[in-house]
């Protein structure tokens, strides 16, 4: 069964350092999402891509966060500089828009657990 | 408000039924979802219901939707220890490629022997 891949699974970094996360969506899924999940809360959308274009980045802290999906397939989320409050699980999800009944259903990767010290 | 609300914790005995409740906010939401998250893992889509339905059954899972009260519930029959996890409801707001999910705070289900 196709899955969303993410790496690394765990990342520990010191504050003020740069950190990057990678996501490879399910093949053929045009829409890719990055979420942040703080411990004890539900995921919150950071950025949504449709192919290589950003559809929604209204909740992305743009002073320190950036995201790209250059070829419309895999994606990278970067934080520079990292702050203590960025410690969280970063989840990637993807969905299709092929006109089927299961369009827009989001399938999640295993996440990257970030700890900022 | 903007929040999707869930109770924080539920404890049930193995073999009993579990009922997890959710109150959502957007009456125009088209789909509502239930996701399961095991420790340290991503979210697994369990089931969903279209907004024009009242009930959906999928093996041990039954979803009930009360649109008038904006209330969604997930019933797990014959709950097993492997069902121990955090359960999130989510509503899909907007349409087409601009649609997005808003998640609840999650309910931790603990199954005891």
C-alpha cells in the first residue's frame, strides 16, 4: 500500500540552528500539506501545496519557516532559526484531486519529532 | 468559535463499546473524519461521513452525525487493547483544492483488561 514518507523521524537541534524536514507524498497525489502538532493538541495546517504552487500558507510563520515543492512531487520544510517553541511533531499529508469519491482524503506520513534545546 | 471540541480522555474495559464525541463548528462542512494516532506515529484515517448522512457503519466502527447540533460520534464495538490511541475528529471546510481540515483536540482512549 502506498504511503507518505518523511525523514528524519526524529531531530534534536539547538535553538538558533537551521533544521529541514523532507516529505515524499503518495505517487500521483497533487496536494501536499505540512502540519504542526504540538503535544496534546490536534494538527494545525502550516502550508498547503497544489502541485508546485502554494494554496494556503496563512498559518506559516514566514519570518523563520519556509516550504518548497519545486517539481510538484516531494517537499521540504525549513526552520531557520529554530526556537524552543518549535518543538513539536511535523506531519506531512497528501491527497488526490482526480475526480474520484476519495478526493481530498488526506493520508499522513509518520511525522518528524523535533526537539529544540 | 473556530474550535472543534472533544473530551480529553476515555477509559473502557476490553470487550465493551467505546463512544467518542466531537462537536464541530462549521455547518457547511461537507465531510467529517475520524483519525487514529498511535504513540509516536502519524494519523491513520479510520472512517468518514458525508454531511448528508446520519449514520455510517464500517465493521466495528459506527459514525453518527447530528447536523442540527453539529455533533459527531464514533462508536467502537468490542473494543480491543489495540484500539488504545488518540482519536481525532476533523471537519473539511471549504471546497475543492482550497478545502482544508480542522482537527479537534483529540480524545485519548485507554482500554483496560
